[in-house]
């Protein structure tokens, strides 16, 4: 199952320049190796800034007369990174991927009544492994001043005032996306997983996976040359001295070299083992995602069959009930006709008997009816 992912980062004014150059792809080179510059033409904006983020911030603040004190240390902007996993976007295709980000954009507009006017930029990146959107906005709260007048206030601390603000954000985003037709799962809270979120660069430094593979590729398991006692000019020393050199100098050095060589081999084996574990884990993850996708497809097929069966069952039941109801109605009508017939016969016989002065009317009626 894929997750609905939304993460928030707060920025001071000094951060906006670098964020602008990265999000809007104004740099020539990037430290993130996952960026494929040849695919950068696939990136697109749901909302483009008129200027740089700094100038855009100043424009919005002035145009909408935003209140609130801004200090050097104040967080003045926030960034949502919105995405899911790679297989999710592969599965839903380009059109639905585009709708996913447009729906997420609308969620941000509506969440906490922010309003589209306070979104500086919404940029979708397709030049990395997993599509994602960088959405920069001003954390504006709708409140009142001391006189009770309605004001728009730039206040990051008030926007994220609640202790469980991010949990509320995750819950609201998940619910909104599911209600708009995306088959997603709510991610487990950080308190349950004890998992820390890292940036790409932090993750690369922690795992060192790339460097490990590079070391393995470049490692040469060659035993260094060991001095041979026969190469020493034995004419210059006595046999006793030669044996002493052999026992006290050459052999210990030889043992050290051999031990280092063995340690090197063991290290190589361990590194190889670690890389294989990672590669197997990646392979397992892909297989697991495929199985989950197949399982979901089977569930959909079963649900479809159940719906079809229910519909047919309902049709058959309705037909039989309709037919039974018709027969009951017809039976009731016939009973009324028969009762009417009996009544008419009874009157007719009584009239005959009276007309022609015939006795025992009741017996005659009974015999005729029976």
C-alpha cells in the first residue's frame, strides 16, 4: 500500500534564496545525484512566482497588508514537500499523477483557510526518481487585533500552534486525498515508528552506501611483498645473527602482514555481504510492492464479482417477488369473482323457488353449489 506523504519545513528569510534556486531549477549543478538534468523539461508549475521568493514575499506582505512582527530569526515561510512512493505514480499513470498534485494544491489552499493568494510557488519535479511537489507558502492566520478588527497576520508559530499540528496536517491530507479518489494509506505517526526524517544529503551521509560500493570496486586484495631471508647477504652476518633477524624481525613483520591481509579479506567479505543485503532488500521491496499491487487488483476483481452477483441476486429476487405479488393479486381477484358468483347463484335460486313456490330452498342451493 502506498502512503499519502506531506512534510513541512520552516524557513527564515536567509533560506529563501537557496530554496528558490533549487526549486525553480536555477542552479547549474546540484549536490543531489538523483536529479537528471536531461529530464528537467518535464518539471512544471501549478503556481509560478512572479519574482524570487524574497521579492515575492515582500510583494505579498505589502499587497495584503499582513500584520505581525518580523525579526531576523523569524520563520517567514513554509514549504510542503508532497509525494507518495515511486510505484504509486507508476501505477496511476501521468494523468492521475498530475491530478494528484493539483488535488494536493487545492488541499493547501483550503487547509486552515489559507487562501491561494498566500502560496508563493508550487513546483512539481519529475526529474528525480519519485515525482514530488515543492509548495512554498506564507503561514498566515486570520485573527483580530486588540480592537476586535479582522486582520491577516503572518505568524508561523501561531499557524503551527497546536502540539499535534503535524499530526493534524497528516490526518487532514490523507482524508482529503482519499475522498478525492486516491487509494492511499495514512502513514504511521513518528511516535509509533520512532523514525527520524532526514534530508537526501543527510541520508546519503548516514548510509554511505555509494561510497561502500565504490570502495569494494576499487579494493585490491594483493599480498605485499615479503622480504626473503635468502636475499640477505649471509656473508655479512653469522648464522646465529641470521636466525635472530629471522625470528625477531622478519617473522613478526611477516605475521603482521599476513594478519592485516586476512583482516582485509574479512573486511571485503563483510562489505560485500552488507551490499548484498541492501540489494536483496531493494529487490524484496520491489517484489513486495508487486505482490501488494496484484493483491489489490485481486481484491478489486473479487469486489466487482460480489457487486455483480449482488445485482443479479437482487434482479432474480425482485422478479420472483414481482411474480408472486402478481399471482397473489390475481388469486385475490378470482376469489372475489367466485364469491360474487356464489352470491348471484344464491339469489337466483331463492328467486326461482319463490317464483315457482318450490320448497327447501337452502337444500337446493347447497346441492347446486356443492
